C-alpha cells in the first residue's frame, strides 16, 4: 500500500471512530500502527542537496546512494555483520561517490549526512497523525533509522508526543505496545490488529 493511501485510510478510520464522519473505506479494529520512517518523513531534500553539490550528477548519485543504503542493510543483517543505519548511510555515501567519480570532500560528506538529521514530515502527515492520536490509536516507528535520526526528524517536524517512546531495538512494535497479532486469537471475531505503514 502506498504511503499516501495508507495515511488517507488511517485518517478515515480515526474520523469514523470519533464519530466525525460516517464509516467509509476504513480499517476496523485498529489499535496501533507501526510506521516506517519514510512514510512520515520526506527524503526529497537529500536529492535536491545532492544536485546542488554535484550539478548534473546529483540525481544519479542520490539514486545509487539510496539503493546501496538498503543493499548494505539487507546484506549485513543476513550475514550477521549488523551496522546501524547511520553507519550504513555513510558507507553507502562513500561507495556512491566513488562509483560516479565525484569529489566527496569532508565538507560535502558532512552536509549530506547531516541532512538525514533534518528531515521534515510530508505535508499531509501531521494532520493524519493528529487524527490518529486523537482517536486513541497508538503509534510507533518500525524503521531502519537510528534512534537519533528518528528523534531529530520528530523534533524538526514538530511531532513530539505523536509516537510511543523508542525502546530497545530487539523488541518489535507489537511487543512495545503490548498487543497481540490477530492470528493468535482465532476464536475472537474482532481480534485486536496491528498494522505497519511502509513507504
């Protein structure tokens, strides 16, 4: 499900629960939602900055950088050589610059990585999150981002208090929220559910 579609449906659900609108195309029984970071935060300024620093090559560079970020994440997790997303982001940055043959100075390196601490929410995200919060739906991040990256983006976007506090990384969002997936209680016709909203 696309980011905008998910937020629209989730907002419709919260409005229906609050009685503000008649139920329509909603997702009944939602108790909590786990969001990927990119569902909430807009990464487009990274590409814009890359083009500013490397005119004519910014788009190619940023695409390679983003792809390598997730390739490194998957490979290192699968091989047991885990590194957090900040380290992965830096390593992927260096790889992409070398591949495109760019002069990645220390200053440009710092500007590009710092941009990951300056994310702002997508324009439609704050209102949707506000509706969800007011309807009693609990929210948490299920994201590759490090705790520092998420906290910085939340502050920059003015979303303090919207999400459950971050807990140790080995615990899944349902564990954090003390919820049970619906399949664990097959006899209940309306079991509690949890959803992950990805990008």
